[in-house]
C-alpha cells in the first residue's frame, strides 16, 4: 500500500478515509474504457440533418436540430469541484426568414414560376409545386442540414470556424470572437449567388450566352447549381506572398469545398484569420460529373515533401471518385492528372459519408491515405499509396458489419480507428491492421453502457484525441411501443482510460489541444483525491531530461486539480462534524471549553482532520506557487529575448524591460547564466535609461515588484498582463479560457513583434485569451 504514494506529503495524509486505498484502485481497475459520464445534455428541438453530431479540434461539439446548432464546449475546468464534465453551452439559431435562391430578376422568375405552375402539363406543374427549393412558399424546411468544423487556426484566436448549412440551403460561416458569443462572418450562399449573377448563371465562367430559364430544365439547373449538399474544410495551406518591400511573407489559407446538387464543387479559398468578404482569396467551380452527389471529403497526402490534394466525392447511386483540385497560387501543392475512380458500380447503394485518414504504412515505410466510405450497411475502403510506379490503389468492401444501413460514422485521425453506427443502434469499431501491401480491419462491437444501450441513435462523434465518444439519441421502444414524446440528448462515453490518457499527455505539446484527455485525468484526480504515483513519477522523470515548459504546465495542472480535490464541496461542508463558530480554523481548538465530553472528542478529532488537510493544502499551494513562478520566469526570458532582437539602442516598448530584468536578477531562485548574459546585453542597449511605467491615475511611477500586479504609491492597483508584464491600465483586457491569467489588448499601432507576443496562449493553461 505504501507504494501507492510517492511523495512524503501523501504518505502522512492521515486517516484511512482520505488516503488512496485499495477500493479506489479497484474502482479504476474494474472500469473498462467505456464508461458513461455525466451530464447528459438535453436538446430542446428534434434532431435534423445528416451526421448531426460533430466534434471540433478545439473541443466544441455541434449538435444539429430543427431550431439551431447546439454547441457544447468541453472545458477542462480547474476551478470546478465536480467530477462531471464541464460543458459550456451556446447555440446558433436557424434564421427565421427563408432563404430564397436567386436565379434571375425577381419579376421574371415569379412570372416563369407562375406559368409553370399553371402549365397544362401536369408533370411540369406538379414538379414545380412540390419542389421546396424552387418553391419555398410550399412549406420551407426549417432546420440544420449539415455542419462542418474548420481546422484549428482559422479565426482571430486560432480556433475553429463553423460552416453551417440550413435545410433551406443557406450556407454561412460563424466564429466566436468572444467567449460564448457567435458572429456571422460570411454568407456564402449570397456571395455565390452574386457571382453566378455576374456570369449570368451559365454553367462555366467562359462567357457562353445564357439559356433562357423559360425552359423548365434550365430553371431547375440554375437552382441545383447553388443548392449545397455538403461542405468540407481542407487542412491549412501556407503560401508565400510578396510584400510591397519585396519581402516574402508566409500567409495561411484554408479551402472550403462545397458540393452542389448538380455535381459542381465550389472551392473557396480564404486568407486567415477569416474576417469577412475581404478574406475571400478565390472561388472556383469544378465540374465533378458525379450524378446525385451525396458526400465529399478532402484527400490530402504528403509524400517526400510534395503535397497532393484532391476531393473524394461519393454518389447516392454508388460510385466514389477522386477529383483533381488545382489551386492557383498555392505553391508546393500538386494534384492528380485526371480523376481516379475508386468505386465504379452504380449499384444504388448510397454513399452516406466518407472519411480520409493519413497513416504511416509500417511495412511500405511511407505515408498512405485510408479512405473509408459508408455505403448502406457496408464499409467501402480504399488504401492509396504513391510509389515510384505511380498511384497504388487497394480497395474492398467490409461486409457483415451491420445488418441495417450505417447512419453515422466517425474516425480517430491519429490511429485510423473507425466507428460506425447503424440504424438499429449497433456501434462497431474497426481497427486498422497493416498487412504487407494493404490493410485489414479488426471488427469489434462496442458494448454501450446502461443508459445508452437500447436508445435510438442519430449520430456519434469521437473527440479530437479519442477520449470521449458523444452519442446523440432519443428513447427507444418501450415494451414494443414507441415513446409518446421524444426527448433528444447528447451523452458522453469515455473511450480511453485515465491511464491511457496520462501516457498520451506525456508525449503531447499543448494542454488546450488535449483538453479531452486532460479531462479524464481531472476526473481521476478529483475522485481519488490524489495524483496516481505513476503519473507523477513518469512526469518527474521526463522533466529531468526535457524540462520543457509544457511539462511544467502539466505538472501545474496536476497540482491545481489535487488542490481542488481537497476542498470540500458545499454539500460536504454541511455534513462535517459540528464546530462552534467561535473557533478559528487554525489552532486554539482546545480553548473552546464547555459542551459535553462526546462533542469535545468529536470536535477535537474533526479539528485535527481539518488542520491536517489545511496543512496539506497549504503545502500543495506552495508547490503550485513554485511551478507558477518557474513558468513566469521562463516566459520572462522569452519576452526579453524578443525585446533584445527587435529593439534598437534605447527604446521604450510595451514591455517594462528594466522592471522585468530587475525582477529576474533579484530573484534568488534564478541562477540562470543564459538569462544573466541576455540581461547584460539588454542593459547595454538601454544605455542606463529605465523607461518606468506611470500610473494612469496619478502619474506616479509604477514599481515592478510583483509580476502579477502593480501598485503606485497612492495605492492605485493594476493587474499585469501575463504575456508582456505591462500593467493593464486600459478599460479592456482579456482573460484566458480557464481564467487563471489576464492579457492586455494589442493596439493597431503596436509593432508586429509585440502583437505576436500578445497573440500567445496562456502561459499556465495553454488556452486562448478572450
Ligand atoms: Zn496612482
Ligand atoms: Zn490560463
């Protein structure tokens, strides 16, 4: 049992009830990877659209319903005492006004529609009356058709954007500039409609004269060419741009491919961060020639420094093919010479969803792309490998997986595991096993925990690092009867154990990107009220060799969570042994006097316990402080390095340079030679000037005595920015997602290197500032 605790403090952790003991370990040993976690999130409206659940790389989950996209952000909250998941909820409503696609001048369109509706030919009149795209008046569809998350790094904060398609065909892009607040950035339906108008709705932008839409087929074509089916984001592409001073600047762009009902694919290219119309770099239309298209995904492949890209398109009548995508101005990107057909047969088995995963082939020693497409109850897979001989394609179908059609599919992008869910609620896991040339799949059924099993599932989605599987469902049949009222909810199932998560976290680089894994660790530490010794030992061992600030941040996270676990929840506090209000928390317990013997005994025992816990908390508190101050010092050195690189002789900057230098020099714990040398150089540059900060209220000097706050001699107090150490005296400042530090706001006149410093993530928790 002693081996369970490594550090001295936990060994003397007092009573048996507090020390980590056998039952706790048994609890975790008895848990498989699949455990249902609380809370379940209720949706207020019925689910709508295809693949209604999707998880972004920045840990936001979108659930589509008839009134809105419900968004849940998984926050690994260091301030929460609850072991449950912490989810911040927001939503983007579906617009109340119906979107009407434009195909010509309003007056002409109305006249033509009327003439078709009154046509003597019942085929034509019926067609137009029941077509809800051409004729939204006949009862527009209200709800979400599909959503797609961009990769990380697309908005101002470096987070993901949401492309949002409604059932009435409005495609928009949203971002959350402020926490829990969404802004519409672009209306692509409107923008594409305007572009089509300038080219007079011709099929190609080549100046061919338009056909009159008095022809029914032409009218239908004009609608279908702008009716999106699905849209998918590419990964980030970086390209070089020549500046006015002939310097080259790397700029990041991202592509959004929109598949239209007529088989066209519209590829939008946006410069990042995406702001609005001015961020549109280009928009091109590619003819795929796929009839009844139903699904698409990007094919992106890297082979000996060359990047290949294309679009994989599936049809609801069967075929799957890759289309070349030539992106002008994106250097270093190549595409196919001609389309590659992956599955040719029009066997009337619809392609529901396609995923493309990049994997390393251990036998062929190169990257390969694994394409999986859900077709009816089957999975069609295809392995693409580029060798000297050209493109190698291996493909096959996995049959016998489900007995009803697959309604949802999700893939873990790091290991190639694919999860499928069929109409009858069965969830299967496919694990990729490489053979000499291609791959095989190991099939397993996921045994859903009680509370999820037997429900009617509409969508599944795996979290970015496969820590959780989210399931969107409603009640199933009860005694052979359908439920009277349907309640839709999103539930979360663990897909990894905390031990697996801990191992992964050691090799990671960013806490924020791994929030889902981190949450499993938070759960375990809060439940155990101790850090498992293996986690702590492995981390310390790694810190000895690497000393990266990421590992220090992970250590800080462990300690903070441990500290939190020792606080009493409000309900626990109510039930603790009676203690008279006159007694102070520390010491003096014996002087209380009075009361009967039993109560005295109880009190003393309770007090001892409390005192012990408080002492332990104090000790952990000081360890937290030590780690924080290490992180602050490391960041100060980084900031000073930037100051040294970017300033000329004697220059005032937003960084209180002299103060930071003095702070580092005066710190007895700081025996860092490199830092001393750097400070010496900077002092030379400063030429004996000090550039002090002044209080905005009384114009007195603000001394740099504390790295978190500043106080002038008249007692005006200001918080210091955690990134630049400047006193934040403006009206606005930003807070990080976990609210453990603040940062000032960059001004337009600030130089680029200052802006870059202020763009950084929180130095304690890696999350962005809002
Ligand atoms: Zn003052
Ligand atoms: Zn933070």
